[in-house]
């Protein structure tokens, strides 16, 4: 589904990614672990389409298309979703209308009919309730007055409604208490099918207690230093990142 | 134009479209919402003076200005807090496209007897072009010692990370900008109680923004 070859990214003359190779097949869940500044978030942003300020070399293909030639919205329409580490707040734009318009844009490109407003409302209520987000949040401005944990849940809520093929979850676990983490993990697990894939970016092994990845990669200094199975996360938890650098 | 609010009276007022001057006198426990919305048209100046005469009065002032190319929209507010325990809240938002210019001068005067006054003043402006111009600043004169006063003034472009967030959710660049600007304006429009007026304002602003964003591309 996603193939990254020798991806090099720099910003303001500083190299952030120094040749990343990664292949994610349909139905797989990959986890990328690494310390602050190792390049994890930059990798997520580059896949999702942030271009401003970055100099990018290498290749990324998604379902056979050259991803680096596509605008962020084209990538979203092709099935890529990114859950942001620090989602922005948009007061004045109700979450429900934001999500309806996003869903309509994406459905239109899939050749699907836009969802009937009543059906959307039912779907949104059901998904919000599942994640433990209050119904009133749908009428509120996007992330307006949401706590850190609620913002993270809202990202997963949007992912559930938009049904992407590849979900990149950038530190979805940070700032979540144990109960919320379990809920978010459950929502992710229930979204896993043979067709869609996940890239989970995290500092800690904690979330991987609830979501079992097929592959774990460790990023150090802009490169993938080690790749392995789920057991690699446990090794990191035990020995830290130090012994890899 | 002079407006007097009696004890416990509440009123929503709009600044006339062509600008001008307005003095509002607030009686005890009265409350005022005053809207100054300007969208395109000729250059103009709005002067709004609010005098807090009675204890416990409250005023909310919402401004929205979208000057077009070559137009100057000026807003000047003077809030005279003369009685204790009054509250004033001012939020002036501007969206300035190419060639648009706006001025906002907000003055708050808190007299010695106006103890326990709470005053909030915010002016936030989004510049869509390097040649759009925003001038202004808050002026505070405080003679009472037990007051809470907050003020802020900012001018900036639309944030890149906000645009990226919307684009990552399937909106193209122009629509992302339009959504962000409209929701910014919506915060003040939402304070209007009348639904029909609100809808008309939203439509007009949406059309104005579409024109300006298209003209830029």
C-alpha cells in the first residue's frame, strides 16, 4: 500500500530524515518508536502532505501513485488520514459541520453519494458515544474547550467517520489516561481490517500493550535503526533507546 | 445618535451601515450588545462611546470589518467606566484582503469610583496580503485600584498548520482558507440573536471571501 524509498527531508538546512525506507502492506499495523527529535513526526507530516518549509528527496508511493506529487487533500481523498499530535482549535466552526464537509469531499472523490444529514447525525452520535465524547461536542467549535485527551479522542472519532485506508496516528497516546487509552486502542482495533493499515507513532511501549503491531521500527537520528516484530517494543521498554544509537 | 438604557434594560444595537457616531448611556444593571459590522463599501469611521452610569451594567461590543481594496474602515471606541461593578467586553475582528486598510483604537477609562470593574478588550486581525494594513492599539487609563483589565491586539496571516489540518481532511487550499476565515468571523456573528440577520451576514461574508480568495489565485 505504502512504499517509502530513501526519504530524505531537511528544513532550514538541517537534515531531519536521512534516508528512510518503509513498506506497509494492506492490513498491516506498523509502529514507529523513537525519542523526541528522531524524525517521527516529520515522517508523518511528509506522508500526509505538509510541504511548507521542507525540502524532500526520495520516493513515496501509495497504491501505485507518486504521493509526493499530490496535494494534501488529494492524499486524504486517496485514503490517507493523519491524527495530529496537537490538533488545532477552530472556534466558530462546529465539529459536526466540519466533519460533514470533510466526509462529503472524501465520498465525492470515491464516487459515493454524500451521506444523508440524518444518517450522518446517527453515525456521528454512535461513534462519539463509543469513544465517550459528549454529544454536545458535535455542536461546539472544533476542539474548542476540549481537554488534551478529548482532542485525541476527536482525532480517532474523525478517523472512524472518514474510514481511511492508511491511518497515521502521531502520538495518539500522549496525554491520555489509562481509561481513555484503552478506549482509543479499542476503537483502533475495531477499525482494523484486511484492507486498511495503520502507522502508530509513539514514544512509549504502553499503547502497544493494547494494539498489537505486526512490525515495530525504531527511529534514531532520522533513520530507522532497527525493525522487528512486536517483541522489539518490549526490548525498548526494558533497555531504552540508548543501546541503539 | 444617543441611546439610553434604563435600569435592568437589555438591548441589542447595530451601528448604522454608513458609519457615524453613537453614544450609549447604561443605567444600573442594564446590559448592551452592540454590533459594528462592515463589509466592503466606502471608507468610513465608526465612533462608539459607552458610558457606564449605573452600578452593575454590562456591555458587549462586537466588531467585524472586511475592507475591500482601497477602502479604510476605522473604529474608535471609548468606554467610560463611572460606576462600580460594571463589565465591558470588546471583541473586534478584521479580515483584510489586498489593498484593504483598517484602524482600531479602543480606549478604556476607569474612573476612581468604578471599583470592581472588569474590562476585556481584544482586537485580532488576519491579513490576506502583504499590502493589507492594520493600525491601532488599545489605550487604558485606570484610576481605580480594584479592577481586572485585559487587552490584546494582534495582526497575522492565516496559520499554516491550520490550513494543513483542513487540507488533511479533504479540503482544497482555497476552501480551507475560506472555512477558517468564515469561522473566525462567525464567532462574532454568532452573538447576534436574530437568526435571519445572522444568516444574511454569513452569506454576505461567505460571498465576499470567495471573491477575495478567487481574485488572489
